[in-house]
C-alpha cells in the first residue's frame, strides 16, 4: 500500500508540477524548520497552521498520515481512513491587542463614549456568545 501511496512522490517528483521558485521556497523553509524532506512529500491536508513548516505534514508512508490524523483528531478518507471525534469549540477571549484597537476605533467613531463603555460595546460585538 505504501508503494502505491508514494508513487510519483519519491525524490521530490511531486514538486515538478509547481513553479520552480515556489518549490525551492517550500523546501528551503522546511529545511530551515529542521525538517528532513528527503524521500518525503508535503501533505497539506494534515498540516497545522505552520503549513509546510509542520514536521508531521511531511510524510513517507500511510502510517505517517494515520499517526498525524490520530494525534490531531482529523477525519481522513481515502487510502488512509481515520474518523476524528467531534470536539466542542474552545472558548477564547478577544486578544488585548485587538480589543484595544477596536476600542480606539469605537471611541473615534463616537467621542461621547467612555473607554469602559467602548470596551463593553466591543466585547458585545466581537466576543462570541456561548450557549450553556
């Protein structure tokens, strides 16, 4: 199965379909991130926010794909099948930098607002409401 999976991907043949400058940039940045790209290819579907600088997204077998899918709770279908379990959304606060930016713009738009009133308005508009 791994031979079929990697057909046309060994020796970085998969990069031949990309513009040369883009392929070189991907390899350069991955190597700078400490990734050994030899005999591997980049699978964007399992990458995290680091993209091609994510070591788990560079695979050389179906077991690498399955391990990344399990670790990240991803649903993968095709030559490798893994069903992730649904997780509730994580509750996050609005970052202080964004809150300050939106408070300033609210106060510029409406000079009569106090800083605390503008902050409450921003939190009411930009912070998600969670159902309990």
